[in-house]
C-alpha cells in the first residue's frame, strides 16, 4: 500500500462510498449501539444458558445418585479424587435441584420464549 494520496478517480469512488455509508440509518444505529468493551457479554451468555438449560428431574436425580456414590466412596476409601470430585459435583446438584423445585412450584419467572 502506498503512503501517498490516492489517484483522483479512486478518491472520488471512496468519497461516494463514505457518503452512502453516512446516509445508511441502519448502519448508524448498529454502530452507535456497539459496546466499546471487547469479548463476550458474560451476563447475556449466562442468561441465555440459564433460560435454555432448565434442569430435568431425571438429570437431577442421576447427578444426586452420582454425588451420593462419590460421597460414600470418599468416606470409605478417603481417596482425594473422590472427595474433590464430590466437592465439584455436589454444588451443581444443589443448584440444579433448587432450580427444578423453583420451576415445579411455578415461581421460575418469565417463560423462556420471552412472552
């Protein structure tokens, strides 16, 4: 790419493109709404996952059985892997269980499709 000025005909084409972009209202609205921060919007991603990943009874029951099996294994053998795996799985089971109970009680907020 040269460092000098563009030839006159190319400068004219570039000016026309810039003029048409300035007149594009949809593009202006999109550019105004852009975030200055780079990277994913974690709040929006967490909300999307929370809406779509509603726990099911079978899933919570299966994870609860796995957690109890890990707890018993950790108590009997005192194996660090079993204790740490239980420490990771148990909060997930509790969280999913509370969400499931909340959904069953009808206090889960708006439906996932936003209506």
